[in-house]
C-alpha cells in the first residue's frame, strides 16, 4: 500500500537547482494524470457505444489521452512561464514541497501507473497494433485508478485540495 508522505518541515527543504524544470515536471505529471482520467472516460464510453471488447483498443485510447494531456499541459505551462519570475518559480516549488495532498496523489498515481504498465506488459501481445500506445495506456489507466484511490481514501485533513482558496474571497 502507498503510504501518505509525512509533513515536511523547513529544515528538510532543499531548493532545486532548476526550479523551472521542477515545476514543468510537475505540470507534465498532472497533465498525464488528467489526460489519463479523460482517456478512461472517453475510451470507456466509446467501448460501450461500439460494444468493442478489445482491451488493446481501450488502452490505446487511454494512452493517447494521457499523452495529449501531458503535451497540452506542458505547452500551456511553458507559455505561462514567460509571466513568472525567478522568485515565482521558487515560491511555487516551495509550496509544492509542502503540499502533502499533492505528494500523496503523485505517490498513488506513480504506484498505480507502474502496476498498470506491468499488467499491460504481461497481458497484451507484444508488437501488436498500437502496442506502445497501449502500454502507455496501461500506465495511464493505473495512474487514473491511483488518483481515484487517493480521492477515495484521503485523510480528513486533505479533503480540501487547495487551502489557499479562502485568499480569493474579497473582504471589501
């Protein structure tokens, strides 16, 4: 089972040498996870509508969704980077370091993704049509299930994903 990361204290934080790359990696992971969730929904709906029971076709759809999500989020992240200064990158990386819910989501997604990739590698015939995309889809399906497992089992202190939302409410 994936353990919840322990809360970090300030003595543990070591700023990365390249905070922009660290942030871009985070953005790509979130895009992969979101694309995989979308791919599961769309591929599942298509499989039900067409009554296609081929797991390879389903996993290819999930794989394309995961890759599209990662590509789109990375592209949008790079476009946004032109508006962020060095201190902004450091601030975002610092906040990510202390976001235990985000760390737990990533841990569950990684564990699920690795299990999904291994299952796809064992169950799909090697070299079949779209084999590589189906392998990515296996990892994406596992990541999506990992995110769902995090949401279903998250501790009470992680129910609200963004504790800074109260800052958006105007007092005037």
